[in-house]
C-alpha cells in the first residue's frame, strides 16, 4: 500500500501551559502539506510526544488532523504501546476516526521474544480493520523486530508496511523478502538515500518538517535515475538530518519550526528545551 514517499512524523503543538495548542493544529497541517510537500502525516508518534499524551489527547488530536487534512494527505495514527490489550483498544478507537492506517511501535521495556512480537502484532491486526504499519526502533524500544519476524508479519493481510530504523542490512533483507505489496520505509532521515538504494519505498521523517520539499527532490532524483543529483542533495541535507537530533527529539525540530514562524511551542517533561548552545547550532543549520 502506498502512503507516499515522504511522510512526516508530525510534532504536537503545545501552548505556554504545555497543553495541546488546538489553534495551531490546522495551520501546522496546512504548512506540512502545502509548504513541505508531506504526502502523509503520522499523528501521535514518537515525534508527537506520544509518551506524554493521554489517550483522550491522542484521539482528539487524531480526529482534528483527519478532519483538517480532509483527504489531502494520508493520516496515520500512532497507537502502539507495550500493552497489547491497550494497543487494541486505542487502535480500534483511532480506526473509528477515519485514519488511513495505524503505526504500531515494537513493545518497549518488557522485552518480548520474537514470537511474542509476532503474536502482539497479529492480535492487533485481527482486532482492527485498518491497515497497520509496523514501527521498528530498537534504539528506543530495546527490542528489534528481526527481519524474519517482519517478513512473517508481512503475510498478514492488513499489516501492509514497516517503518524501520535498524539500518541498511535489515532494510535490505526485508525489502527483498517481504510479501508482495508490503512497503518498507526508513525511519532514519540520514538513511533516506541508502534506504532507497536497497529497495525501500521512502521515508517517515522528522526533517521533512523543515526540508520536506528538498527531500521530495532527493527522492524524485533517485527514482528518476539521476543518482548523482540525489547524492548531491543528500550530502547537502545530511547536516540537517543529523543536526535535528543534537538533543532528544522533538526539541530540536520544534525549535527549528519556531524559528521559521511555525509556532509549535515547547516540549513536555521529561524532555526539555534546547540549551542556548544547542539553539545556536540548530539555527546555524538553516
């Protein structure tokens, strides 16, 4: 299933009281679609500060984005957790809101086995009738959804894609071995070009908040066969890709957005705002 080649893992705008700034949700969606060329938006994922959002906030946020996007891009709801029952309940509620897919992170902290991971995702897939994108991010969840497990899951009809941050070796194996029609996305901006080269479809991105059009150009250059131009664009963008992770995300990208006049506010604890030195560094990237 094609959700586009450049999907933005959208931040959640917060006001000075660190409540969701509902007045800024619509303008942020418009900005990402119209100015940055986002073909899809992940709502309430890691970049959206999902660990510190309540279920009520998540569902209200998902509903607001679906309504405002109004079919102009795909809307993917982050509904995964390390509790299978809770994941099913939240996923079912999100599906009722008209999302195009749900994004399910590998269960974190409780460190399931590969069979446990398979049974977790299978249970959610059987409980919802909306497409599912797996999210493999071992740097945050501790566990890796191994390539063989992802390939096995790819044969479940409504598990249609993966966002994988594990590196090119695993991306290569999954892209080559997954079921027909299963889509592989990199979840690491700096891996966008290498991921395309090993058979991935695109990127679920943080940097596309601020360099989305340039990332579309990179993808278009590569897919049209102009590999040299894609390599030049990649080299130009690499400092931004890496620089936006100079501090725990999404603090750097929120600061970058605020610099550009897109008011997304601060971050909730335990995340903190950038230091003056970090602010200066992020400002130097643009």
